């Protein structure tokens, strides 16, 4: 089966985790393993040995070719330095990457309870000034057994290689050897959306960020691309984002190649991933939701929806402003989804299912410029404002998404752990978040700093994101976080104020990784990177 | 030496232009003064407190005699001063994406101006012509331009509300109060200090703080 | 010329700095860079100053060929201020508040010793003033005292709205009356935000 390259993006050269959310293909468990390089020869040998296992970005358009396991690899700045990558190339990396995520903590708000003091031990050493985590290998699989098989393959590679060491120190059930993760599904073996949950009970993994040449099904540009200003319920309302927002060596939204280290073959088709282990304070979340939900006029589920911008069942608030409508929609969706999985849907039902799937994604905020449906400060409206930052003044900007098109990211990763006691914050449970972007400071760090931990771009002064904001008691916040939930002038419903929101998500580890193309990996393995 | 005062960032950029192009620019700016639509994009961006463009023709550098030599420059010079929220590094993309044509009109004729899209050359051009502020004062460092405008909305609504509500029953008051809240719902957020604008800036702040401490002790 | 936008004034001044064997620019710059900041700033004493800055223009930037290489023969102290109201009263207010500091700064400037009082100061500034070609006001143009009071009210009313949610009508009304008594919305002298203050525990005066 051949694949026609119709864009400038060579998916065969790009690592699979960049262009695919593996969970959608049934690879619903994962392990994240980290290594240290103690000698460049051994380091290169390790890369050469992993190379044949690395999964590429070619689309899996036929379910028969979906592998049972996928593997990908990334390097921190120190990791690249330990592989003897030339100085000139190293200097071409932007400072966010070369400093590493821990050193960027004041910008991204990893302070207070998210300070590295509380991180998993693997991320801290006595000599804390230099990154000591060098390589990240991610293994995604259908079942534990698939993970274990691949993991053992890697152990065999290691056994032969005294210069590369597997780092330990992950909290959790792996004996510290790796970070496990697994989708939370209502049924064990089928992942459809919005079937996957996270530990606060929200459906996750609903949107796909869609860029030129990503290889995804065309329809997913709706809601996933950038807004054109036309009807968002149709394909005309959306266009693919420029590939260069997510891949080095390709034109980006500013009509140029993103900054990248040379030689060009080194960076082309590579990208950056921020790996973050995010602990979730489930007890605090549930307690807050119960207490405030009892007072909030529309009830607890509506409050949860206002925080996120989607109902916990996945229905977007802006299209389904009340609970009954949202439940009805998802009930119909879920019933049809079962039929699709069982291959028993009539053609009419298939059409209906496609329609409903679209409704999960095909919206913007132009019919909600007052925020009475989806609050300005809700999570999805902050992380992906679509055209909302025009504040209703269409044509004020060059394009409707002018202020958000360059702040998009690809989200990968899975939840980890399980909640044994929903009244407690303790325990190993949260989300492993992998954030893909071509420019860490313009995309991930900007969104984290300006849109998660601050509110000025939304006219919300210092208000942080209710779910992901760092609500630690410091100047500007008394007793936790705050959020105004807009009322409605039409029905005389006053706004509702939530205060004392505890910090619900805490960072427990992570770093910034360069994810090279397959070509670059080959060159690294051979030690032939030469920027002369 | 700092371009930062709380939530405001002081950008100073000096660019040369041919004197005859400068005439065109001044004409354009004159028209812009009269047409608010020219600045609609800037206003919607809402990041700016105050910004100004000053064009100094070759013979117009102030000369106070007393032995001060007369300037003999070939070009006219445009000085751009802006007070906006966020740092230039963080927000150059927002300006360039939102109002590229406006920016191009403002800098039309500046020697070797590369246009505002793509953004990397534009960023480099402005940064290489940027002069750092020696001293920056902001009367309300905890307030962005949005906050200042929002505060005016609050005052404008609150004063008549107070006047109107002097002699009402509690129930009438509650109804009016709820309507006031709906009216002001996007203004009811609290202000505080700025998120860290850059690590070098906060390092300088820390150093100054340590120096002050040391001086106080010794 | 566009020095004003509503009641907001954009003042741009280039004061030529004295030349000579001993540099005047270096001590001047040092003085500026070590001025107190925030609420301790000398500019906080100058009424109606929204935002202002000082920097030194030592030379004009060269763009590289085919651009020509220009040079300035003097350094200039650039002072740019955004303030409320008319120029003369503003400068008078500045002289009254900062006479000593101004004299020190002007001692480094050409003909600075011609300034001996408010009148000669205003005249000096007008000689050094350059016209603003275009002034964009993205903010308001109320007097500074009003702007600071507005910010104080925004902060206090935001707190009030959160703290009094869910109260009964009569409790709410009583609380609001107390709020009005405490915050005195009509009174620009106080309580209000202090000019230049950058800490939540120091901002209210």
C-alpha cells in the first residue's frame, strides 16, 4: 500500500508520537524510561540499537498495520552534549531548551507545591545544576505484555552497553524503574472518545490539533485547525495550521522556518516535547466540587463543566449549555459508538455518528462573546481560545486566530496511577503530559505562564486557570485561586464567584526533550553531525 | 537599567528614514490621528497603555547654543516609544500576527525595515534598533492597560449605583446589585504583581535586592 | 501635531548633554540607573504622571549598507512622559516636587545652569521638546488620582463581590453600606492606591 506525499511533510522521517496520539489506535498503556549517557561512544551505540525500534509517522490507515507497540526517543540538551553533538549545533538551540525545564520554573510556575523539591527522585541529584536525565524512551502498547516485551528488548540493548545507564527514582508501582501510564476506560479494550477519562472524571483526548501534512483524517481539521472566520460547524470554518508550528524545517504561521540549530538536516522534521508528570489532588478536587457544587445554582456537574469548558462527559459547554442537553447528546453518541465498535451500525446510523462526533469539535466562541455559556476563564477557552481573543470584533486582526494560532500545542500522553481513595490527595495518580511544539518558549511556556497562571489576555487581571493554575498562596492570591463564572444578562442570572480554589494539579517531574527525525537519529548514531 | 516597571514594558526603538519619506509618514500619521479605524487593531489588542511615534527631521535635533555643535545627520529619525504589557520577546508574535499591515505602515520608509511578516527578521530589526531604558516609572505597576480600563468601568458603574441605591428596600437593592454584577462580571478580578517576564530581569531584581540588603547591613 | 489624545499628553524631550573632556553622560546615566523605584520613585511625587522614562541617546543606529553612516555630535538625555493635563502646570508640578534632583540632572546638560526657577525650567524644556508625530492612547485619560482611585475600587469591589456572595438581602445591603463608608468612592485623596506601589501590602494609602 503506497502513500502519496501531497505536502512537504515526509511522515516517514518523523517520529510517530509527534503526529499520532497512540491512544486513538488502541495503544492505551505506556512506559516512560529515562537514561543517562556516560560516554559518547556508548551513547551513539545505544541510539543505533534503538533506531530500528523507533516508530515512524506514516499513517495507520488500515487497522491491520497498527503495531502492538510503538517506541520513540528524545534527548535533553545535556543528553545531546554527552553524545558529542558539535558545539555550534548545540548553541543553535534556544535557551529554553538548553536551560531545561527545572531552570525555567519561575516562568512556568513550577513553584510552591510544584517545586522540584517535591518531584520524583529521578529528577533530582546532589549536583542539581546540570541536567542528568539525557534520554527519554517512550513505549506505547496495546497491553502490558506488549510493553514488557519491548522493555525487555531494551534491557538487552542496555546489558551490552556499560556507558548508558537506566535512571531510577520514579514513585509508583514500577519499583522506580520507569513511569507507567494507562488510559482510564469504561470498557477494557476499546478506546473511543469521549471514552477515555482522567482522574477528575473529565473525558480527555477529544480534540486533535490539525496541521498541514499531519496525516490525520481530513475531517479532523474541524475544530483542530485554525479558525477562518466562517461557520465553525463546517469544514469551511477551519484551515490546517502551518506544519512549522510543530515541526522544524517547515514553514510556520509567520511564513518562515522556525529557529532551529544547524545543520538543517539535523533539525528538519525534529521537534520539542515537554514531558511533565502532573499529580492530581483528587481529594481536594472532589471536596471543592462537593462543597461549591452544593451552593452553585446549576449544581455540581455544571460547576465542573464551567471549570473545564466541557461537561465531564465531554460535551462542549458552548454548544450544550445545560446538563440535560449534554447528557442526551452523549447518551446518543455512546449508543451509536457501541454499534460502530460492534460493526452493527446501519449507514444512517454511521452518518448520524459522524454528525455527533463533529459536534464535539466543531465550535468556536463567536456565539458566546459574553461567556455566559463557556466562561472566559475556563480551561479549554484558555488553552485554545480559537477566535475568542478578537472579543467579538471581527476584522480587527489580520486573521481571526491571530493571537492563538502561534500558541497551539499537540498533546500526547496518558493518565497514570489509580485513585484508591477519592477523598485523599495522596497516592500516585495524575497525568503524564507530553507537549509537542516547535518553540518551547513561544508555545508551551507562553500558554503556561500567560494563560494558565495569569489572566490579562482574557481581561481577567491575575486570575489563573481553575484546574491547572498554581493557586499557591503568594502575593496576588489570598487563600487559593479564584474564578468568576459569568451570569447571563438575558435571564438576569448574576455571576457566581468561586474562591479558595486549592491547587489541584502539581508538577512532580519532567524536562524538555528534542525529538529528532529518523534521519537525524541515524546521523547521531553514526556520529556524523557536522555543521561546517 | 530596566525596560520593566511592574506589568509594563518600555520599548524604545530608533530607526533612520530618508527625509522625503518622513514627510509621507507624517502625513499618514496625521490622517491616522483623525481616523480611529486605523488604530482599531491596536485597540483590540489592548496590550498598550500609551505609544507614540516621534519623527525628528535632520535639522530638528534641539540645539541650545552655548557651544553645542549643530547636528549634521543625513537621515530623519523616527523614535518609537511604547508602554505595553508583557515583554517584547513574548508579545512580538502577537503584534505581528494581529496587525502586520499597521506595523508596516508605521515603519514604512525606515531604512532596511524588513516588514513585520515573517516575524524573526522583524524581531531582529526592532531589537537591534532598541535602546534600553535607564529609568522607567509606572504609576500603577500592578495594573495592565486592561486593568486600568476595567477599573474605570467599575468606577463609572459604581458611583451612579451608589447614588441610586440610597433609599431602597433590601430586596430592591439585591435586584439592582445583581444587575450591577452582571454588568461588571468581566471586571471583577483582582490584580497583583506581574508573572516573571524574563529570568534575566528577575535575576537583576534579586541582585538589586541583595545589594540593598548588603548596603543596609554595612 | 499630536501631542495630546483627549486629556493625555505625550511629552518628548531631548536635552543635549554637555560635551567636553570629562564625560557628562556617564555620571548622568549612573544617577538615572540608581534612582529609587516603585512608590519611592521621585516621579511618584510629580502629579499626574502615568508612565515616564529616561534614557540616553548616544548615537543613531547604523543599519548597514546600503544605509549611510550617520553620527550625532552630542549625546541626548531622552525624557518621555505620558501625563494628564496641560504642559505648563505639569512641568511646574515637576519643578516643585523635584527641584534639587532636576538641578543635578541639568548640571550635565547644555545650558542647564540657565534654569533657576519653575519659569526658566518650563522654558528650557520647551526648547528641548520635540513634537510627537502620532500618539496612541490605549488607556484612559482621566487624572492620575482618579485612575488610582479606580484601581483601588476595582480591587476592593472585587473582594467585596466574592466575600458577600450568598448573603441575605438585608445583610448584603448593610455590608455594601459599610463598603461605601470604608472605600469612600467619591474621595480621590484616600483611601486609594499609592502611585508607583508594587506590593499588595503597600499599595493602599
